[in-house]
């Protein structure tokens, strides 16, 4: 690979409670070797996201011996990989997953599901890496007990992402036969590079939000900052409704600029490297604040 998967979202557990239910956390990094399937780009596209999630879900269900033994907590950008944070809820499922991973059965399963759902002619092989906290498990796959210990000591830091909740719901709805048919990805949608996003038919290079972005947003958003906060809150747990009301109350005396400034500062603190320009622009579009988005992107109207 031409890059290295980033830090996992799991932290080491300080203590292990004897007799408690066995749980653990690992991050599976995936990169498709099929030129027609860029997992990162597809996951950033609303229609592609569901198909990628479905491929991951089917692969994990095959590899962990059913739906009951694991839970997907988050899918994140770890360029050039797509990172999948997985919580295992019993040791048997985790063992089966590790067996599937080390034997190549997981890779074969991914290849079959991806080939079918992405409708590509050639084999959709995948490059992977498996981590538990800072430990790269690919280095010790022949030592099952060591891998299990690393996964068990790595406990999830977060609840399941709201985006994953929505995808799981969509998957259930489709399984019940009431979901609308997925429309195929258009050439235009799939051709947006993974480090870019589309705004008004222009391809914009994505990046992390800067202090200048926060100031520009705070100067221009006015009373609409709450609406933007709610739009960002759809994919950011730190900005759920009570948090926005608390910000409004806490910084009422300082005025609208400070309230907006604190909103985006919270977003950046909570999301870290995932606090991208594209997410703010999307939230502004949702709130019909296109001119402010143009201003942020320095696009002349």
C-alpha cells in the first residue's frame, strides 16, 4: 500500500473484570485492488456508501459466524484504506473472525460480495490490515491467544456512530423488501477522487477545517448557526440537540459570532481529522446557506 492506516478509535482497557462478558475491539482496514472499485470514494457517495456497508456487513457476518457476535461501531477514512471499527461481543465470534482472516476466507468472502454488489467483471480482491489499539495483528496471526488478548484489551471508546445506525436500519428495511431499489452509481458520481467532494458541479479538494474557516463561518452565519449545528449533529454525537441549546445559553452574552465560533470549535475537537470542509459545506447546503459555502470556498457567485 502507498499509505499507512491511521490510529484506531479504541483505547487499551485498564483492567479486565473477571467473570464479566468477553468483549473486545479491532479495526479492519480495507483497500480494494480492483481499479473500478475505490472504497473510499464510494463510501463518500450516499448511494455508494450503502453498497460498501452492505459488502462489509455480509463479509463480517460470514467471517464471525453470524450477526450475533460482532457490531460495527464506525467506518472512517484512513486513506488509502477504509477503516472499519468492530466490537466483538463474545470470544467464539472473535476466534472465528481471526481464523477467517488468517486463512484468507475473509478476503475471499469480501471479493465475492463486492464483485456481485458492485457488478464488476474482474475479481475484486482486497488488501487488508488488522489492528487492536496500536498493535498490528497481521504480525502475530499464528498466535491466536495473543491476538485475542490484544483485541480483548482494546475496548471501544465510543458508542456506535449514528451513521452506522442509519445504514443498519436501511439494511433491515431492504431485507424486509420495502426498500426502494438502489439506483446505479453514475460515472459522474464515482469519478470524484476520494480526497475531493462536489459542490455546484465543481470538484473541490477536501481538507480539515482551519481557524480561518471557523472565523469566516462565524462572521457570516448569524442566527442560522443553530440550524447548521443541527445539520452537523446528524453525524456528530457531540452536537446533539442539548449540546446546541447549552452553547446558546452559555455564550448568549457574547453574541452570535461567539456562539457560532464555539459550535465549530466543538465540532473540530470532537471529530479530529474527520472534521472536514466537505461536512461543513454539506451542512450549509442542507440549511440553504449556499452563499456562505461559496464564501468559505472563495467561489465568486
